C-alpha cells in the first residue's frame, strides 16, 4: 500500500495496460482473480479505517463487473471488522458473473443482504463513509439510468466518499466526466495508476490518491512503457545535488531575461528573482527604460539594462547561457523586434507569455527551447480552441513538442511536460535518457497558484535551472516540479485563497536545496 503523493509510483498507465497486467497475473503468474479481488477489498478497507478511524456505519454501492465485486468484498470485510454495513446492488446481483459473482455469494453467505438501489437511505440510515463501487475502468459511454441516479445519491450524501479504482463516471484514460461522476474524497486505485486520474476533470473528482499493487510481482509491468511519468520529489534529488565547495558564480550559469515592457515591470521582476532563488549565478534583465527602477527596487542582485533597439541586446546575449523571454514583454513593435533578435541567436530559450503570442503569429522550429503555454496560448500555437486543447491535454502537449521541436510545458491542474527529444545531459538532445523520455505529469501544486505572476515565476525557475543543469528537458521537468512544490509550501503556510506569486519565492530557495 502506498499512501500520499510522495509515495505513489512514478509510472502511470492506460486502462488497457492495467487490464493486461491483471490478465498476466492471473493467467501467467497463477494468482486467482478472486484472490486479487479480495486483496483489493482488503486494501480499500485499510484505507477507509486509516482515513476515517471513527467511522462506524458505511454504505457500499455496487455495480457490475470487478468494480462491483471489489465493493462486495469491502462490505463483507467491513462487517467482519464490526462495522455496520448498508449494501446496495445498483445492478442486480443475479446478473453478475465470474469473480464478481463469487464476491457477492460470499457476501450473502456472511449474512449481508444486498438491497436494491433506492433514492434515499433505508430507515434513516446515515453513513459515516460511502464506498463507490459502481463503475470500473471500462466505462466508454455516458452514465445513465439507475447508475446515474446512484452517482447523484453518492454526491448528495454529505458523507466522505471512498472510490474504488476510479471515481464512477470518470473516464479512466481521458479523465473526462461521462455525463456525471462521483466526487470522491479519496480514491484507491489498484495494480497501476491510471492516466485518467491525472487528466481532464479528474483533479476535481478523484480527491486524494491511494495505491495498492495487490502484491502483483513488479516485473509484470516491466515490459510496458508508461503512458505518463509522475514527477516525484526525487527528481530534484537527482537534478540538484549538493554543490562542490569550489563552486563559483560563473559555474552556476548566466541567465538573461527579456521583458517588462511599458507599464509591466512586475512580471519580469518576478521571473528574474525566481531565477536567482533557484540558484543561477548571475541574472541579467533587459527591459524597457521606464521599467529599470521598479525591477531593481529592493533586489540589487539583479543586473538590469535598458534596451531601446534590438542591437542593444547583443552584448547581453553574448554573456548569457540561457534567455527567458516573454514576461511582461507586450506585443508592441519594440517587443517584436527584441523577440526576433533573441530567436535569431543560438542561445537556449525559455519562451513564455507574450513571447508565445508572438511566436504563434510566425511559428518556427528551433530545437533548444522550452515553451510554457497555458491552454489559451497553447491553442494559439496549435491553431485550436481552448476547448480542443483541454479535451486532450496529453495530445496537445505532444503536438506542441513535435511541431516546435521543443520541450513543452502545458500549464494547469496537473501540468504536463512533453519533449520532442530525450535529454543527454548537455542539452543537445541526441542521446536517450530515461529521466526525460516521454510525457510527464505534475500532480503537485494547488488552486492558490491560479493568480497573476505565477507563470512568470515558473519561467524564471526554468531559466535558472537550465543555467545550472545545461539540459532543457531535465530543467523543464525539475522546474515544473520545484515550482509546484513551492506553491504547496506557500499554501501550507497561509492558505490557498489570497496567495500571490511572490509568496512562492522564499519556498523556491528551500526546494532548490533538497535534503
């Protein structure tokens, strides 16, 4: 059993892959299917008892198939543990087959009656916890009829909800709601993490995640390439080892940030300080003349230069190991001239905000850059609507990476990082590296970060990390994770509502020094 985000596996699979692992465990490893079902029920009850130790009355709503079978096992084990169990068969048990039928018969033989679905709780029963065992990972159409009514009953119960495998009504691959879905407080998923728990609307429905591999041998999944990789804190341990005692500022990289057009000094200031806080050795800012004083105020470590013409950038570009362009840049003629001059250089880039909007107007491929769009900017880069991007975020980030030959960061709840090429440790991207291959997802972070300026902070983090790592895909992954963890630290310190982007800056320094 793995509890808490830090302890969840890194590998995330499609529902079909996880079903294949089940089949291999049963057919090739000789583990009876009913034994796996009993392990799932035991794991679920363990979570229920750990999360809600004072619960005495539970309601279990069962559908068909293995998900319903898991629910029947939970009901039987809960009764054996002395809990009061209210069991509803939303799908008549007579229709069950295989292991699910075995689970129901064991429940019946233990003296637990499975009543039919009812819109209310019989006899005024008020559950302390509701267990959702209605629908499993095979859902591929809208939830209707009694199953939809059961989902609504669960959501209206005012009791905490434990969902088995995936919240009923949530598509196990896309994370989209199939007309209606259970809003769980906790979801325990089995055998392998499903990608639909990290995509679409899943963050609003799954609650906290728990995981049990059901003691299936780890090598069962060894030959399958994960659909996604969760970014875990150990990424930072690998990316940011302790510095050598002989380290000096030049060894820690030079970052140039370009932006801060008329009336917009705040964005470039936030990005520049973020680059400092994650450990860049030297940070330069090229900005509009009226922005110089506001950018430098209170942060004398920043080296700020007013630039009026594109050629004014050349001496700074010659110094830089990486360039961050976009925060507060604007879309004026001044902004466009600076943007084109930066793109014409050979420096690795991080492109954000108005830099992305200018790129969308004249797309090009470059190879050594990170693009950091939110869904609206991603839509402009791909020539699609926001709705199209959000309908399949995984496909969108893959297309961004391929179309622009970039490391692409699609921001939002469960930010995705896609790379056109794997990392090789020096940023050239010609040799494979497991740490940066494929598509990564970050399930850290919180709604308090949905405020102006946090994206600018991220761009500075990415630039500051690349200056030290010289590996764009790795910097993209580590930077997204570090930024999200800093946001969680800031929320823990004072709450999500009312957070501002600057609240992340102190936490960045702490997270950039993993213990």
